[in-house]
C-alpha cells in the first residue's frame, strides 16, 4: 500500500500497524492506494468518520479548519461510517468508482454542488453520548481529477472563489493571504496551476481579476485596483 500526503497534513498510526490491524488517523489530505487484505481491513479515521478500504485507490480530505470531510473514490470500493457506530452497521455508505461523499461537520451548512447525480440527506444516527449530527452528500459520475490532481503537483480550479483558492495557495506555497475587503473574496476563477511560482500565480490572479496586490516575504494582500 502507498500514501501521498498533501501540504499541512499528517498521519498517525500505532506500532502494531500491519501486524494486528491497519488503522490510521488523518489530519489534512491524503491519497491512498491500498492493497487488499481481508483479514486486516485498511481503515482511515478522519474527524468523525471512518473510511474502510477494500483494495482501492481513493482520496480523503479532512482539514480541521474546514467544515467538511470528503472522500473521493477512484477505483475499488470504500465504506464510510460515523465513528462510534458498529462497523457492520447498515448506516455504512458504500462508494463506487467516480463517486464522492462530503460530510458537513455542522448540520446547518447549506448544501450546494452541481453534479450529474446527487443524493443528499441528514444522518440522524448518533453515537451514544453524542449530540452531534452530520449531513452528507453523495455525488455520482464525477470527474475525480480535480480532487486528486494535487498529488501530481497540479491545482485544478473550477469556478472557485478567491477565498477558496487562497486556502489552497496558502497550503501549496506556505504563505499567508489577506484581503482588503470582503468583496474581493467572492471573485471566481477557473483554470489550472502546476509549476508556477507563487509570484507568478499572484500576478496572474491580479491581471485576470483586475485587482492589485502586495507581496512581502510570506505575506500577500489583495487590494482594490486604484487606477
């Protein structure tokens, strides 16, 4: 089995990994290629979820500062379940290739996503002693490339706001991005980034959006154009 870690991510596992079990905890984002082993199911714990891999390739994103936990399946099959529930529970969500599940950490999140086929419903089953509730959305028939291209060093941007893009750029280039006002955050972009330096990326954003910017070491600030 192999794993790729995205920026700002970490894995944790016991010294018994591969001997008695194959369970890991993820903070951040990772791409997994997992060899099948029926006696030792590979399980990824991410926030409130457990993702069971049955010999497969898949991507998991679970950054603590984001309101979602996402799992995208490229090949094979995975089962997604709420931590604290019986692992054989009927509540386990099974994904097929080219499917993606997004769990919202807070139930008041508005669900908005365009896909060919979407299933959305609240998950009301809760672990004993917990008052948390998650809402999830399943997308079918998707192009998985935008969710896994980071592994190849490429960012694919599809109608994302500058605020959303800024989060990815901060991780990719280890910078801090600020905005002069809230309106700048809502500007939308599409395209792809691969080998560009952070200066080249910020310059391209400034030209495309007709906005100004300042770069001082690792600090970047987007501003309204003054002329």
